[in-house]
């Protein structure tokens, strides 16, 4: 483990977020950010029990003041280590309703890149892997469905921002990429949901998703991926 560098995961839960935490903790100390401490407490405990280094911070990725406070604490507590990787997995407001019933607050989107990118830029010359900002998207990043206009609006915007950031900061040495998660995810709370006829591996495994994000982080800068599209082998698209 390289303690000169650390990773941040924004958006922790019993699926992709926890898988990212355990994957990145194999290589770096990790900072887990969530709106609720209950989302990260057991993960921090497990990582430490297995010899890793982890800390949790309660913050709202959609609130600039909350993020400023969180990153201020990170810089104080990481004792001079540099940021090597930031994964944005936070889930914004989800409003499944007809378009004519939407309210203005349903269209809010949350972006935390402003806090992470300056720290990633300082690591360009020394990081063992290209400093990376990796964003998890969804099927709605590519197409909208009935009653999912707010989700699609947020995910389309997230994709556009990620593309713009990649074009601005890629030449400066920061790898910015979007991972489109196109399909049902195999998480405990969704066990009752039948996907792809219930076939084996018909849902995306969080650990497999995390491995793909780690691969993005370790890519050589001569061959960076801008968007990675992940789906089960039987998913229709």
C-alpha cells in the first residue's frame, strides 16, 4: 500500500460504493464520504480489521459548503498525502413521476469535481498511476425513459460535464472518465427483483464494477478510456 497517496469515494452504500472502498483500499488509504455515517461505519471497520487504512466523513456532495468542510478535514487528516483517485458515485435526487408533476427541486444535480480536481492536479508528477476522477453513470446517461425525466436530465448533464472535464484536464494529466452502468446491480436490497430472466450473472456484480474502475485508474495515458459501458452478458441494448 502506498501511503503517500489516498483515494476518495463519494457515495457509499451496500453496492458499488462499498465495492469501490474495498477495491481501492488494497492499494491506498481511502476516504469514504456519505450523507449518513451509517453507510460507511462498518466498511471503515472492516477495512481496518484487514490491515487497511480508512476514514469516513459525513457530508452532502450536493452542498458546496458541506464539501468544502469535508475536503478541509481531508487535507488536515491525511498528513501531507496526495490524492490519486476520486470516484464520484453519489446518487442525486430520484423522482419517478410524470413530467407535468415535476418541481424545480427535482431537477437539481450534484457535482463534486470542483473540490477534487485541484488535488488531483498536484499529484500528476508523482502519482504511480495517472490521477483519476471516475464518475459512475447509468442507463439514463444515454437515453431517457417515461417517468425518468429528472434522472435522465441529471445523468445526461453528468455525462456532459464529465466529457468537458476530460477535455480540459486530460491534457494536464488527470484521467477523467464516465462509467455507464447499464443493467440491474446485484445488491442485497434488490434480490427480489428479477433481471434478465433470473439467469446466473444476469445482474452486474459490484466487485466486478470496482475492478473495472481500478483498471481505468491504471491505464497508460497514451490510451485512456473516456467512457466505459458495463452491462451483463445477456443484457439487451
